[in-house]
C-alpha cells in the first residue's frame, strides 16, 4: 500500500496513520484478502494479543482491518464486486460490495481502490503491484 486517505465531510486525512501498511491479494480462483494497518500502532505492554488493555485494544481495532472473501468480474474481465466472508470487524461479514460503493482502477502497476462507507465517507487507497 502506498497511501490511504479518508474524506469525512470534505477533509482529506490519513486513514491508517502516517505510515500505512497493507497488502491486497487477488487469487485466480476468485478469492481475495486485504489487510490494512497503521505501522505506528504501539505494541501491547503484555505482549499477548488477548491481554491488551481497553486503550490498546481500541487503538488496534480503530487503526487496522483485515478481511477476505470472493470477488467477481464482468464480461470484460473488470472488477464488478466482492463478498466479505470473514473480517476483523464483524459487521462486514456477509456484506456485498458492488461498483456503486467500491471501485478499482488499474493503471500499469498501480491500482486505486475507492470505497464509500454506508454513511457516505470515502476511502481512497493507492496500491503498487508487488513483483
């Protein structure tokens, strides 16, 4: 991931901190996995995932997301939508996204992902192909 910005109410702010980190994988059998994190999330003092404080857990949850599922292509071979099968944010499980709220634009080795949340907030993620 090269950058991730969120645009709540006309503002353009970093969605995953100053050093966004992520990976998006599409497989030939029509599955995907996407993980987005803020590289500056502090480590848990306990060094155990299940033993974080309320503040540590809140920070980790609000500044990262991971999800996976299946995707579809149209007759031209272009992305037409996805279905989330699992996610670190449980409300996304089972959700279906179409071009109305999720667009992928590929330009050479770069791809722009534009997602509109149900309440209207826009998220824009810039990806660079891994070679």
